[in-house]
C-alpha cells in the first residue's frame, strides 16, 4: 500500500474551511436576528411613546382643545403648529389646565428614545373618521356666518367588504327659528362599495331607485352650503356597515377638522401615530333626534348649549 504524506493535513484544512464558513454564516444570521429583535422592540417602544403623547391630547377637555387649536392655527400663516420637545408640549397642555405624566414616557436624556415631536394642522380628505350605525357625522352651520362660496368636500371610504349604506340629512329652521318638519327631499340615500358597481344595494334597498348615488371607495360629495336657505345642520347617518368620512373645507377652514401627529424615534426606529380632532362645528346633536319620538306633551327638539 502506498502512503501519501500530507493527505490528512489537506482533509483537515478542508474541514476547517467548511466549518469556518458554516460558523460565519450562523454568526451572521444570529446577529441579523438579534438586530431584528432589537429593531422590533425599539419600534414598538417608539409607537407606545407616541401613543402616550397623543393620549395626553385626547383626554383633555375637548371644547377647550378645539378652541385652542382653532385660535392658534388661525393665527399661523402656515396653518401648522409644531411642538418639537417635551417642554413645548407641556406648555401647550398647561394652557388647557392639563399636566402630562412624564412617568409614562421613556424619552430624552438617558433614554434610547428621542423627545417627541407633535404637529397639529388641518385635516385633509384622506384623514377620515370612522362612523358606525347609530353614529352621526354632522356639519352644524346654524350659528355660523359662512363666507361666500363656502364649500365642503366629503370623502367616503369603506371600512370593510360588501355594500355600505348611509343617508344624508338636511335639517332646516323655519321662520320662527324652530326646527322645520322633515320632508322626504331632506334625506338622500347613498350606497358605497369598493368599485362603485351598479348593483350596490341589491338585496338591501327596495326600491333601488331610491338610491341617490352610488359611490366607489374614496368617492366625494361636494356641498355648497351657501345655497341652502335656513340650513341648520347637515348630517350623515350610516345605515349598514361602518364608513370612514374625510372632510376638506373651502370656507377659510371654518369647518376643518384638526390632525394631530405624534412622532418618537427609538434607536433609529421612527414611528408616528395620529388622531383627528373634530371641529366644534362638526359635532351635531345626538342621533336620538333622528328618529320619531312620541310623548304626552310638547315636541322634543335638538338643543345646542
């Protein structure tokens, strides 16, 4: 038998190279997985901190918050309020009589998270609010002096599959400054689905020709509010499924909702949460009054304090 010197060394070298490659691959994967875990944890942390900041706004006294935002945005040429640190946020909230519990936040010096940044601006058509059956979206114009050509665009989005039905309702005042009795023409039925197909409402609406318009997802209705004499309130009432409604004001932002965004960055992971605060003029009377009520004396009418 012939013996080849050095053969064992060659085999060992091959084994070592293969082992080194496998080890490097495992180490690389382990470090990548560790990085992903850290990123996920920091991302979740940033999201929680941003949400905690928003909670301080949403739990404030709503009329006071609406009034403060309205006055500050109206006095800003850019229509934008920027609160870029904790001190600015605390100062803003303190004007509402609220204080922020810093114990809820792990941000700033000594933390992996930056100080939060809050921006407040007017909401756009894409910044919708979800309404379900029993809710009412309202534009209350009874006590407002509308500028000439005041128009409002309303966008509608499906919150799920299937047909979504809703009705619009025009509430008028009579000459005696009382709510006028409703007429059939004061209410219009709409059907909304993903594609705006012609069979929208089939099986749900009878007769189907009572549908005023069929809208696709993202469809828009435009109202020229100055053309309605003695209009007190315009309302939207979901009848089947939830709908998401956005609003764009062309009345010098007299009716615009407000969009609040909170942004926090933790170890390079930036996360933003947002909430839409309704304009005070877009909060109408209870949906209780959208149904006929019989009592033993008098007439129940909506009341705005």
